[in-house]
C-alpha cells in the first residue's frame, strides 16, 4: 500500500478531498455519483457489444465500437475522480482524460460523417408502413399458398411418379448410350484402322474433316496435313480445270451418291487408279451436312487386269492366227470344255462343247490312241506339259493330223485339277513334211548313187578282192588235191576260205545294193563305229588307190545311237569321198585321212573326218553346206547339203572347220539313245 | 625250181588275198612270207635267198609303184610282180619300165601267176649270180696297182701296147708287162672278157 501510494502520490499534490474539506457529505456525494456514472458508463459498452453481436445486420455498426470506447474512457475518468479524492494522481487522471478526449473527438467526427448515410436509412415509420403493406400481401400470399400447397402436393405425387419413370428411362438410356458409345468407338476404330480404303468426310464445301489410316496409306497425307484442305487436292490439274471435284459433289448432293473409276493423285504426285464413292450426308431434317468419301486404290489391280487383258488378247490373236482351238479338261470330274474352233477342228458342231476322256479318245485314230492316252497321263502331274501329234477321224469321215499342247495345273497337294491347252490342225504340215521327207529321200538316193558312181573302181576292187581269194584258193585247192598224196588238210583249209570269201563278196554286194536302193529311211539302234567301219570297207581301196593313209581312232564303249544305217553311211561315205578329192592335188606331203569317234560331255557322239587336202577357205565354211555349192569341177554340190540334212534329221549337228596346218575337218554329232550303252 | 633256196614275199593289205596267194604258192612248194604293208616288209629280217616280191598296186599310204622306186633308191634289188584289181595300161607301162617282172590283173590264172613267179625268181637268181661276179671282178680290180689300172683302162679302150707306152711315156715292153699283169689279176683270157668286166664295173671307157 505504501509502495502504491509512493508511486501514485508523490506527495507533490493534495488529494482532491482536501478541496471538499473532507466534508463527508460532499465527499460521499461525489464518490457515489462518480461510482454510479462509472458503473453506468461501463455497462453501456457491454450492452452495445451485445447488441451488435446480435444484430449484425445493423448498418454502420462499427460506430458502436467507437461509442463503446469513448463511454468506457468517460467511465474511467469518473473512477479516477473517486481515486483522486484520496490520492493526488492528477497526471494519471489527466492522461485518462486525454484518451477520453481523443476517443470522444474521433467519435464525434465519425458521427458527423456518418449522419448523411444514417439519414438515408429508412425511417422507422416508412419501415413500418412498408411492413404493414407487406404483411397484407403476405396474408394474400398465405392464402394462395395454401391453395397452391394442395395443388403442389397433387402435382408432386404425379411428378414423383414421372420422376421415377424418368429415372428408369434414364438408367436404360444410359445403358443404351454406353452401348452406342462403345459401338461408335468400335466403328470409329474400324474406320480409322481400315488400311485398304481411304474413308474420310468432307464438309459441304468439300473440305476434308476426317481422315483414316487407309486414306493416309493410299493418298500419302497424314491427317494433320490434309484436314481442312479441299479434296480437289487429289485430282489432276486437268480434272480440276474441268471442275470435276465440284461436279462430283453436286451429283452426290443431288443423287445421294456418286461413284466413278478414275485417276487420282497421291501426295508425292504419283497417280493412282481409284474407285471413288462420294455419299451425301444429311441430318434428320434432310439438310446437307457434308459428304463421306471412300476411295479404293485399284492401281495394282488395274495393271494386273490390263496385263491379263493383254495376254488374253494375245492368246486370242495367237489362237486365231494359228487356227488353234482351246480346251480345258478337269481330270477330277472328267469334263472338258472345247472352244468352237476346237470342236470345228474335230469336225463337230460348235455347241458340242462338253466332252469327256472317252468321247475324246473315240475321235482319235485307233492306231494313235494308246500313244495319245499315254502322253496325256504322263503329263498329268504338277507342271506336266503335254505335246502330242496324232491322227483323228472326224465324224464326217475325214482323217486329220492334229497337235495338242497343254499344261497341267495341280492343287497344293499335287492333285491334278485342270489341264488346259490348244489343239491345231497340222494335216497340211504333215503332208508337206511327208513330201519333203520323200523329196529328201529321193535326193539323198541320187546323191548316194553319184557318190557310189565316183567310187565305182573302189567298189569293184572291194568285190574283186574276195573273188581273188576265192579263185586263188580254188586253184590252190586243186593243186593240193592232185598232189601225191593229196593234202586234204590244205584242201579243207582252202575250202573254208573259199566259202568265207564268197560270203564276203555277197555281203559287199548287198551293202552296195542297199545304198543304191530307194528304201524309206528306217531307224534302228546302231553302233557308230560299225557304221563307219562298213563304209571304210567299201571305200578303203579308193583310199589306197589315191595313196591316202587312213588313221582311225574309235572310242570303244560308245553308246548306241538310233538312226538309219544307209543314211549315216552315206554321210560318212560322202565325207570320205570329199576328203579323197581334196587330197588329190596334194603331192608335197603324205595324204592322210583320219576318222575318229568319241562321246562328248553333253551326251552326244562326235564323229570327226579330217583330211590334209587343199582345205576350205574360212569364209566359205558355211557355204559348203549349201545345196549346189561346190568347189569341184564335176561336183553337183549336193553331198554336204544332203549330209547335213540327214544328220539334222537324226537330231545332230554338222559343221566344217579349217585346219591350222592344212586341210579341213568335218564333224557331226548324233544324240545317243538315252541310257543305252553298247 | 629249187624251192628250198627261194622265198616269195607277198605284200597285200587284204588278209584273204595274201593268205590265198600263200596257199597257192605253198601248193607248188614255194616258201612264202606275207606282209600287211611295205613298212612291215622293210622292217622284217629277210633271208638273203633268191626270191621275188608280189606287190598289190594299191597299198595304204603309198602306191606299189612308189614303193618300187623306194626299193630301187635303197638298192634293194628284188624282182617285183605287180597284181592289181584293174588293168591300167599306163600304170603297167610305168611299172614295167621301172623293172617289174610282170603285171597281173586280179583274179589271175594260177599258171600265169606261177610262171611269173618262176621268171622272177630266175631273174633274181641270175641277178644274184651277176652280182656275185661283179663283186669278184671288183675285188680283182681293187688288187691292181694304179699303173695297172691306167693300163687296163687303155687296154679296154682298145689301145695297142705301143700306143699305151706312148701315152704313159714308157717303153712298149713295160706296157706289155703291165698288160700281162692286168689280164692275170683280172683272171681273164681275152680282151673281150676284160672289156665285159670293165663294163660291169662301170669303168669309164676311153675311146679314141
């Protein structure tokens, strides 16, 4: 207490009670009054606080805070009045008054400013009137509300029902929408991922609005590049000039759909042959909303078709040109289809188009049937090819030669499914071939006779030799018989020789007769070395006569060839005769003729006749094989020509070479019989 | 015919023919050797006995006539009988000129052939005798001195001793002695014999 007094009352001033002369009445008057004032003042801010907390809607409520503050400060001054009665803390009292003054002044100023705003607030009277009016209205409304209430309740019940129905429907619709969404998604993916078709949409003006992968694949543009661009981008300049893109849209708009095949351009400028379908898209009200465009790239197909058409055309032309008829046989069902021309070749009406194996075979000449059937059956395998010439007997009694060529088509299992081919009438060719063969044969004989004529002395010698042996042995035989005593062993020996040589003479004459005879060529299996040896036996003395040394080099173990003995002998005879002629004028060196035979690597037999005569100029090596070409004074120029014809008829080749040193070499080949070995 | 001492050679490339010829010749007892070609004949080791050669005109690689020339060139003296398939007059003439004994056309009569063979063998025998004589004469001639050869040449030329002496610059007596020596060494009795030998030896005969 002492401490407090020291601080609050430095004893400089007198407590205020002194002014009242400590008159208890006066002091208490002040004390009680100040106390009541202070209590009242302190209670007001509390009440105000309470008020503004409760009535937050009161405008300008912040002013109550100021009121509170300055009333609180006023209360504090009154408390200080009481305190100062006993304690002379006038500085403290003054400080509180300063605070009170500041709060009061501030509040006063704010209040002044606030007044216009406060005046704008409706007055309680106006409020009251308005409230009254509202009240009346409210009462009206109340009545209406009641009526409504009833109706609302009714409607609510209906709505509830509708709502429930709707909920059901919404649920169902959600399901449907989900399904639709999924389906649309699938459809979108489908369209987008289609590679082989460009599927895209155009707006009504022809601008691209969608773009699928197929479009990118076919046209080369990515979606990003093309969307928004006009679809005339895909047309050639000439088409654009003709207004084709627009025309197409117009047609599509008018008729709903436009389709054409035409050339379009890719992004890189290359052309594609396309099938284009433009479809107009309309909404439910029938308004045009755009177009869908589907493009198919048919470039490859068109090329293939063009090629196919080309080859079909060629085939048709080839068939017409060759006069051949087409056939198509299904070995499984044994049904064949014949073209009109094919039927015609077989002497049938064009409508006879359906045939079978047996109906066909029936038309084949009986002599050729087995061969034809074997040829067909042999070709009836994967990649099997048929080529057979045969005679047919047409229903009109005509016999014709035909050639059928065909190919077999098999399934993957190798089962023949089709055999397709052509048949042509080769009767005339066969006749010509026959005539030619006969002419050749005649000519060959003439040539043979000429060659034989040249070799007369040689042939005479060949016949004479065995006769010499016969006669001489006969003479000897007589002497052995007449000897004393007769030497019968020698007699027998002589007779053996006589018989042998007599036969030899007969053989030689037979061979010469064969060469001279006009006999149709007949192919048999031969050993080339035998054929050559026989000719050498005939012409050998001609060689001796002309001081020609013969060297032979025959390969042993040569395969068999198939040929006409007489014709092949003629070839060799001719070559030997030519060689002798070529060496007649040669005196400066020995005359040598070498004849050799050997097998070549490619399955042929090569026969070589080489002389050392005057030779053949390299530039006329081929001419020597021409008919009537000769370097000899007496020659006809047919020998080599005929020889080559004969060799070629045997499936071989014949040619001449000029030797490096002297003379010429003639060679020819003969095919060996497959698989045959001597 | 002395068969033992003679051999007939046959060249023919036809085995039947050469065997037939062998058969015929053997039937009359003549020894025969046959050859397929002239080469075989040349290569063979032949006995040096009288005989002859039967040759076909046509031979492989060489004609019989050419072979005849070859033999002459090689100093192989053997009488040749040609046989040929066809009588070719010019060829015959050529062969005979070249010294062929005969030229027979096949088939020949056996007797003609055997006659030809006999003739040929005789000719060979004569030839061989002459050949022997010449060889002896040459041996004798080679024994003469050079002077004697000179004298012989003059004698054969018909010169008298006096002429020989004058020519050789010697006395007539000396010439006479030389002449006597020549006649003695050459074993001749008469001048004609000496002349004949000189001719055979092919000495140059000097005539006046």
